[in-house]
C-alpha cells in the first residue's frame, strides 16, 4: 500500500468556501479512481511557528505504486489538482509505502 500526503499553504485570497469545495472534490475521487482506497483531510493545529504556513493537509491511500502512477493523469484527478494548484501556493508532497 502507498500513502500519498500533501501539505497545503493557502494563497491569501483563497476563501474558506473554496477550500471546502476542494476538500469535497478530493473526497469524491474515492470510488472514481481505481486503486484509490481512502482519503483523509485535516486542518493543521500545530503551533503557527512550527507549520511553515501549511495550514491544511490530506492523505490518500492507494493499493500500490502502480495505482499512484495511474492516479496522476486520471481526468478526475487532473480537474481537482488544477483547483488545488490555484488555491494553494505552497504544496509539499510525500509518498511512501506502508
């Protein structure tokens, strides 16, 4: 299994409603994309001086590396990924096997 993690720093003009819409669209990918098993979203509650501006994050679990490779170009992912890139100026990705 592979865990796909993103840490997100919102742009100053990104609204809470835009963030919620993105969260909903990411959650909806489970069941649309083969091999995508789970999605979890969270608001970073670490002290501001420790989070580096990364106020949100999410994880996705996929069956294996091949599923992660297939996830990236999937049209449903591409649509929401464009919205993520537009709303969040800082994005850090960490992928690892469980």
